[in-house]
């Protein structure tokens, strides 16, 4: 049977493919989800500008914690999403194995990013949180409960929706 391609069939095929891709990405995300037992709100760490970050002070509103790396292509692609979210939500990012504070400062400046960055230069913090893939984004409720974990690329809309659910 020779089926003619028309707009309706093309749209149906595209939508079917997108739904399948979405379902597969949810399954992969679930499989790669880190088992986190660490209390992030107990941390007090300096950021790349040597400002003390007391995680406990972020309680009360949803918090997005984003593990990423300058050498990670997906992280580079997602960085603009994190920048957009940082204008309206609490965002702390943790750069893993990405060099010195000065190198990270230069990276942030060259890309016009101004969200808070903590330098995990040797990957010890990522290891404490069982982060094995980058980017990994953790979203905590205002009460400090880990509610969402995203491994891999996440859209601004997807992350914003999750944050709004907790707001």
C-alpha cells in the first residue's frame, strides 16, 4: 500500500515521535536519578567570589540546585535556562571539575551569566550527593524537601513549572 504524505500524517508522526521521546527521557531520568541522602541545607560554602553561601538561609522558598560543568556540552546549552530562572527563583549552581574560581568567573562573565556559582573543583561535593551525570538539577521545596531531580537537559518551561508547583 502506497500512503501519500500529507500535512495531517506528518503532524501525527512528529507528535508521536515527540511523545515517545518524552516517555523515554522520563524513564532514563528515573534510572539515572541519584540517591541523595545528604542534607543540602546543612552546607555552608564559599562561592566563586568568596562570598559565604549558607544553604539554610534559602529555606522558605523553592530552591533550584544545579550541578554542571564548563566542559559539558549539554550544560553549556542549558546555561541560558538557568540564567532565565535565576531572575525569578532561588538558584544555586555547582560547577564540577571546571577549574579555578578565576576561570569560572571569566566563564560566567564571557557568557553574561550572573547566577551564583559554587566551585566544586575536585568533584567532592558532587560525590557526596551521588551526582554521576551532568547536568543534574535538584529542586527543593520551601520546607527543604527534595521534590524533583532532573538528569540531563531541562527546558526553562519545565523547570519553571516545577518551581511554580512548589511556590
